[in-house]
């Protein structure tokens, strides 16, 4: 049981390049999230999805796009990377109820030079 | 607005108790959580408390909630070197999908 898998784990991009981060979960959860983690700022929600075919903006959505074509996958895209997007990105999944655990992937460390 | 604040660092000696504190601003929080992040890994849920509870104990972990002061704490008894990690406080405002995280407290455990 893999849980939540993120690919890639590391990436270096040049300014202006594009890339897609993949999050895959095998727990049949409806909710999926993309966060970025920056020093001293905790986790900030970029986008989230409440089910297959749905996406919604989080706290810091600018510069990112997402898609949830299949229930098990949530993709995060950067169309034109900027140095400000250097961060560690985490995907998470959970169910609707607040007393259930959110499961996190291991993170993707992205550096934009 | 919604905000969760916690101190960034805590250093304790092995065997001592650790207390990590957190304050939050939204009184409508339903659940409050403590997550642990080990180096190079994602976050893992340690424990959570429902907002109508004052205390929850789970083995070495004790969570105290002062709803009046909007203060949450995590006490780790007999702290071990394996407890060294970043601990995130978080609040859930609408039962799940909107969770606000604090900046994380890095716990150093000295042998």
C-alpha cells in the first residue's frame, strides 16, 4: 500500500520553464491538496480538489494550475517557473470528516534558478 | 483573519519533557491537530483534539486546549532523540478541507 506518492522528488528548473508534479493516491480519498512549504511560513494551500473533475483555488494559487482527471491523481503544473516558486511541494489526501487523518506525500523539492 | 502561530525552535535534553505551544485566531475551529515532520519526509498526524475537549492523552503525548485563550499545547514526556523533528500545529475550520497550518516548531533533543 503506497499511500501518497509524489513524482519527481527533486527538480531544478530554469526561469520560464514549465513542469508538472504528479500526486498519486491509492486510498480512494475524495479530497486532494497541493501545499507549498517555505521556511518560517508553514504549509500554504495552493489548490485543492473535492473529487474527480473538480479543482479549486487555495491560499496561493497564482502561477499554478491543477487537474484532477482521475480520482487517484492530482497534477500541479507550473507554466512558466519563477524563482519565487522555489519551495518544497507536498500533496495530501483525506476524507471530508475533520477527525480523519490527512496523508502526505514525501514532498518535491523544486529549485528555480 | 485566520492564523496559527507557534515558536520556531525548542531544545530539550533527552529524558526531559517537551512542551510545544500554539495559538490560533479562529474561534470557529472544530478540530486542532499536531503533525510531525521528520527530515526529508511528509507530515504525519500525531494526534488531534476536538474543540469541545480540554485534554487528550495518548501514551507519551498530552494535548491541552484552552479554548478561551485559543491556546493549544503538545507535551511529550520522556523526550527521546527520535522525537527530533518539526511539529506543526493546525486548525480545521470546516470539518476537513480547509486546514490552516502553523510555521512549525523544530524540536532539538540533546543526548
